[in-house]
């Protein structure tokens, strides 16, 4: 009998760790029958293949080019409009013959609407010089509405084929118009005036509302929406391999990230991928992988102790030169072992993971040196740091937890990185880099390295 095996892929940073390429490599290597999605539709996971395909996946799994089906779980906030657009691009730009045949959506998956997206974008513009940092799809607003503000008005995938869909969407639109009434009257920054007008005109446009209704109706016709037992019955019971692909990163978790510069969703695997498998009775072998780049990266506002503008300009000049108004500018710095240890501890400690996948290691060879931050200077506040300067983990899921995390974010702003510099000789081979990075990461984090990426495609990723 074929062995049952599940790989879970968790970003240990603020996102942008390279999960897409890692999932694609696993799918090319292990040929899973299904990629299970957890998280939200605002993720963008880049995949480049040896055959020349290049695509950013948000809702379809990153095993699509390998023939793996996608299951969108009830721990994923889906964008019906976004999924239709993604399917269209896969069909007409990438040659995937029938993308809809490759996806099933749990009927209990929450839907974000374009009205939630406008809500999130206007709120970010209203923050003026104090941005939170968003993607702007509205996933967070839809999630908070569903679990805290207006649960009776939430729209789930199973609702999209119901005859009252138009009324449900009208209620969602009216709710957002009511919530945004005061924001409509605010003074915004002059440079944002065009964006503000565009968003307000759009949400007030009746033709736009009709278009949204058409898109949600089309989603219900084209996409297989399944019952709550489908995951256990049709996916987890099958022999073979599955991959659980998460969005975001642990450092943006709602309750363990650096508030308020976080997602509204839960991103720790105990609340997403790991619990999904256990609660649905998965009885196969689970391999838990953590992902990080070979350097630290963060889009937008929020603490980044290792922030190095010169390094950002050298590594990602195009992104630095074109900051996104909603996500903010990209920032990078040396790999932050303190932040990584915190992320691991939030997830249960180093022993909770079977291995690390380290991406973008090729940059180390290019620059001829590898800098890491092994500790912080100024990490002295006893509420937030241990006597050794490690970030304390406070467990909680309430407003007290959010206040603590906000205080932690401010305390991190007073910290400075202590850097260690490893020289890389010009003739260093992949084997040399693997030996160096593996030794350092095992010493610093206590987790073995199982994959290392030296480029964009599956052939550039080495497993060991």
C-alpha cells in the first residue's frame, strides 16, 4: 500500500519567505495528489519552473503545474473574484486546460467581497503617515466581520448558489457604506486624493455592484463547492502525498505578530495546518517544514531590527524603487536569528519542526558574505525579553494579548542588531554553502536544514 504522508509548509518570518518555490519543489519531487490551502486570498506565492512557466499563485496551490489538485479549506478566506481571475490567467496565459477541474472549495470557507477590499484600502489611506501595512484584498476585514462584528452577515462559499445571493451582497455593501461613512468625510493626504476618489466612486457605483453579483454567481457555477466531510472522505483518506500550503508568516499572526502590523488571521500552524490535519483524523506521517529566506525581509510598516536600506537596494532595487501604497516599501536585513527563534517558540519550539527550507541562498554567493544577527543590543525590558535577550512568548488570544504585542513592537524599535559576518570565498560551491548555512542554522535554531534554494526553479533547490 502506498504510504500516506503530509508536508506542512510554514513561513517563519513576516511572509515573502519563498513558500511558493518550496511547495512547487515538494510537488515536483513527491507528486502529491492534493495541495490544501490555509490562510487567505491575499497571499502571493511565486513559482518558476524548469519548463519556463512563471506565475504568482494566490488561491490555487503551487503544485498546479505538477498536476496536483487544490483543496481550499475552511481555514482559508477565499476571494471569488480573485479565484476567477486566477483561473482565467492559468487557462489563457499558462495553458492549464481546465483549471476549474483542479480545485474544490469547502462550503464553509469564508468569502471576502470587493467591498471588504475597498474598506481595507480606505482605512489604510486614512492612517496617513502611520500605516499598518495591508495587501488590500479585504481578507482581514471579512474575517473580523465574520468572527466578531457581524457574524450573521458573513458570506460563505456554500451561500453563493443560494437564491438570495444578491440580497446577501447588497447587505454586505450597505454594511461597508455604513462603516465607512465617517472615513468618507475625512481629510486625506494630498498625494492619496486620487486613490481615495477612485475607491469611493467604485463602492458607490451600482454597475460595479451588479458586476460583483455576476462574478459571485459565476464562481458558484464554475467551482466545485463541497460539504464539510469532503476533506476527510476524499482527500485525507487517500494514499499518497498531500502538501498543506499556508499564506503569510508566523511573525504576522494576529496574536503573536508585532501588533498592529499584522494580519487579522491566524498564521501559526497550530491554528491552521497542524490542527486541520489532526481535527479531521489524518492518520498519515506529517513532516513539518519551516521556511525562511537566507536574509530577513518585511514588506511595509512594523519592526525590523536588522533593517539595512543599503542591503535592500543591492538585493531588490526594483522593489525598493517602487513602493506599494498599501503594502509599503520592502525592507531587508541580515538573517535575524532572534526573530526566528521567537517564531519557532511561538509554534511550540524547535522540536515542533522536522526541518527548515532556506531560500534565496544564492544571494550569499553573489555578495561573498553572509551576515546574521545572533542577538539584540538594548533588549532589556523584562516584560518583553528574557535575561539573555530572547523575545518572550506570551500566550493569549484577547485584547490583553494584543496590548502586550503592541508593547513588544515598540520595544523592538529600541533594539539594535549584533551582527556576525561569515566570509564566503569566491570559489565556494553549493556543497560549501550547504555546509556553512546548515551548521550555523542548526547551532542558532536547533532545527536541521532539509532544503536549500540557489535559484528560482525546482532544479535550483537541493534536498538533503
